[in-house]
C-alpha cells in the first residue's frame, strides 16, 4: 500500500519528512560550523590546561565549567550530537598533544590529581552533552492523530 493510498484511506495529509543526521545532504555552512567548534574546543583545551594547573582547585572547576558550556552550547547550536562531538574532539586532541611534553622534559600539566580530574571531567562532560535528549521544539507537531 502506498503512502498516497494510506493518506486517502485515513484522510490524513501526506507529509514529506526531511532527511536528518547522516542521511541529510552535505551543507557547507554546517561543516564550517563544526570545524569552528572543533577549533574552539582546541582553544578551550589549551587554555584549560594552563588554568587548571595554575589555580588549583578553582581553576579546575572553571575549566570544567567552560568545557561543559562549550559542549552543551555546541549541541544546542547545531541541534545534533555532532554539535557536541566536534568541540569535544578538538578539546581531546589538544589535551593529548599537550600531554606529550617536550624533549627537554618540560611538562604543561601540574599535579597528577588535577590532570586526572581534568581529563575525566572533560570526557564525562563530552559524553553527557553528546547523549542528552533533544530539547522540545516549539510548535512541533506531536505526531498524534486528531490534533
């Protein structure tokens, strides 16, 4: 039975549902926004690395608040999970690069406790923000018949 026959039988109007997620066509503005979010995530990761070790424990709380705000803000801005995953990827890459240190033996991070809390807290914030449920859309159709 086709959708036209089903619509005629139920007296419901036919709707074209736009493709979302991976089925949606590529959009250059969306790609540029995700790359911008990834660069912003890298900047927050670098700044957080310096601040959390300099002002422990207040700096750690400040950096975790900033990373959570960035990840959740990216999710809300883009409306999809890649909106939180892009800045999280930039953040993680920048932090892992800074973990390597330099050949002279210099090390960016302070104490081990601050490093562990910074890494675990940032990754937990990324996972929480990426897996949050979507916020309800204003004026969205509930999908219930007769409404």
